[in-house]
C-alpha cells in the first residue's frame, strides 16, 4: 500500500508542530507538543499497515487480511501518550500551584558548573575528564575530582 500524500503532509505538520512546541519553556506548550507528536506518530504507523479485511481467521481470506501489527503498536502508543500527558499535567499543575506560572527556569547551579568546566578546560582542549593525554605528554583537563571543582566554585 502506498501512503496517501495527504496523510504524509498531515504527519509532517503534526510532527513538526509537536517538536516545535516541545522546545518551548512553558509546560503547557510542552504538553501540547507531546500530544501532537503522539498523534503524528500514530498516523504514521497507521499509514504503514496493509489495508484489508478484519484479521480474524475464518472471516477473511489470509491474503486479504489487514496487518494487525500497526494497530497493536498504535494502541500501545496511545497508552504511552496518555501516561505522558497525565505526568506532564501533574507537573504543570504543581508548577502553577507553587510558582504561579508553568515556565521551566534555568538551573543556576548547572550553569555555574558548566562555566567552571569551560574555564578549567580552556580553548582547544579535549572534552574529557581530567588526566587524559592529548599526545604531547601533558595531561589535559582538571586532575581534581568534580566535587572539588564544584566546592571551589561555591567558595569563589
């Protein structure tokens, strides 16, 4: 079965809109993105199946039966999307209840650790943890454990 061009366009629009909404900071938009992405993937799975009669032995000839696997996969995807939707709704509600908004904020501590790592590595060094050799015999990176770097960052 060749997919209908309309289905392909609708799948593309749903997936593109879903991914775009997933990249937003608002949990409400992330929730809408998960729903749109789930529906787009379900429609994509639906277009992959063979059209035909009911896949029940005795009611339809085996050559004319539809493929039951995409139907089972869609049912599984619906359940997973429902679970994700419930989880994200709970997160958004909790965020709204605690903060008065549902936007995800930057984590200041993560940004501080990232800045320390960039400052310690310097330009042109490997992106590995301390003690590795880049060929000139000198170890690259910070030989101190990560906990010491974090503590040094908090003190300074």
